[in-house]
């Protein structure tokens, strides 16, 4: 069968540069490789990188004449995905549409099909490689859709069904991303990453075993073999002159021995590679940080979340402020830059805990801080508890992400704080950290490349635009933005 794939565009969040530039969508690129491996014809367009509006996507679908259109989503791009699905249906009568990705998790089949309407034929829950392949094979053979694990679909009587999720996949059974389908020359990592161009991203592991109640990552942890990782790195360097890679694994150093082995393998590559990753503050130590730095690691992002142990306890974070201090001190010792991911309006948050966090990130001398408002996710425990306590309803949650009608979540946070209060905390915390003359001078003194200087200027410009409320790139928490 012929499947045409794309990624639904997603607006970034205020004071968050994560979606400032288009980046390769590794999940859908691996689904494409899986389908091609089994004989299906795959085409792909990155409407984000190409800056296409829906009519341009429709023209491309008419040109491709696929049997199926697949759309990858995050939770912040569901409405955009529904629009692309409608355009695909209008462009090629009879085409089947399927939506998958992290944005599908947590919603009931009834909610998804209600808001997706007739434009969406299928949804895929969980890992998409096996489910998408199974769907194509079932459609091609006109066989029973109920046998496709992880598929959400409509029955002949109009009711909707969800098939039992398949077992979690072994990552080494999944082909690597099909880089040829991606416009690699148009991708760029957001500041403060991407200082050694050309830079890209790679996934070597999935899942997280920690119980943080604001997160929705899958629990089972699975990893790629070290041989696979080095083969991918070599291909990226030889084909695209990649000099830097950001490993998107949820917790890169979760398995300490594997992390050390990866560092050793990267250090032995016949070219210099600069790299960055994410991990937890309780999964870094002096020896490991030294090995990471020696193999080219220059930046580690940590989920700090808060400087108040009270808030961390309510988040089920299983980490403490003293451990965070130690982790950041260790990174400074080895010349590794740090990013502190922090949340405001978390459970048990008060003005006092906000002040603790603001002071804490300065005390630990984080190089960068990314603050965000704790938003609900339909798949995490904190959201489910808030619904049970009556703070908002499932309908409020669905309208906030999937619909266009007013929702109480446009006015209050998941934890019950007024949005205006949370936004004030976000703005104050962000400006308190970045608009310090001493901090600005420290960034200038630590410049490591020409692109690093460009990132500093570009990131600073977007920060000021967000501060002045003149940015057109981030989604406002209001009914009008829905």
C-alpha cells in the first residue's frame, strides 16, 4: 500500500524555545522505515519545516494519491492534526487517515472520534511501528481490524473500539529513521543546543521507570545496542557532516554501566562528536560526568522541577534539592553546561516555594533554566486525581486540547491556581534568572563557537519578544487561541 506521512505543527509555549525551529521527528521516520522494510510505499513531507499551510498539504496529497495518510501528533497539535486529516479527505476521496503519536495517549476512543469527526478513520495508541504496519497489512488484505494491536477504529455499526495494546517493542527490532525522507538541511536544534553545526537528534532508549505523577512516559525501559548507536552516528557524520547530536532518551544515564560503555564507544569514533542529553540529578556522579565530558558531552538537561522539597514530594519526583546541588556542582567541575527544567504552579506551590525555586536555580549556578506552567495531561496521575477531586472535568480537558469551546482550564491550572497567577510566576521567575548583568556576562565569557554566539543572540531576542508579549510563535492560554 501507499502511505503518505506528515507531522502536525505545534505552537511552542511562552519562554520555551523547544519548538522554535523544526527538528527531525524520529518516531514517524522510524515508522516509515518499518513500513518500507515490509514492502509498502512511503512518502513524507514535513509541513513544519516546509512552512506549509493546509491547502499546500492538500495539493501534495492530491499529487501523491496515497491509500493512507498518517499524521504524527503531540498533545499540543491535536487540533492541527484534525485539520490536516480533513484536508486529506477533501483532496483524495476514499483515502484513509490515521493519527498517532504522544498526543493520542490518555484519551478515550469516544473522545478522539468525537473531536476528530469523520476526518479521522483510525488512531494509534502507544508505539506506532507495529500498529501502523499491522493496519496497512490489514487494509491491504481486507482482514480483521480487531487483530491490530493498539488500533482505535470504527465498527460497521458506528461504535468505536480500541484493540488491546501490543507488547512493548524491542528497539533493536525497529529499523533506524529513514533520513532520506526528512529535509535534514532544514533542521536546527533550539538554543542553547546546536552550537556545533550541523547538529541533529537521535533516540537510543525509550521509557522511564520513575513514578513522577505529572509525567506520562511509559514505564518499561528499552535500549538500543551500542553497536546500533555508533552505526547511526557514523552514518549521520558521513552523510550529513553531523558534528553534534542531542540524545532524546528520557534518562540517558539511567543504566550507569551502559552510559559508560556508550561514552567509551563515542570516544573511539574516528571523528569528533559533541553531544548533549537529559537525565536525572540522582543518576550522575563524578566518574560518569568525567567520562561523558571526555567523549564530547557539553550539555546536560536535568528535570529539577522545583527547589522546594515539599513540591518535589507532592510530584512523586523521588529527588531532593541537596542531590540537585551535588549534580550541578559535578557538571561544573567537568565543564559540562547545565539546563534546569522547572515547573511553576505545581502541587503544594505557594509564593514561598516559588521564591525558593528562583533562588535555588541561581544558587546551583544552572547555565540555563527552562520554566513552564504545569499543564494537565490526560494520561498522568496528577490529572486523574484533579478530575476526581472536582477541579475540572474530562470535558474541560478535552475542550482545552481537542476542541474550540471554553474550558475552565483556560482560566485555572491543573492544581487550581488562576492562570494569571501562574503566568506572573512564570514571567517573574524567567526574568529573575535571565535579566541579570552578571549572568549575561557569564554567557559571553563561556561562548564556545560562532554558532554559540548566534544562539545567544537569537535566544535572547525570542525571550524578549515573549516578555513583551509580541511573539507570534507561542500559544496563549485563552479561548481565542483555541
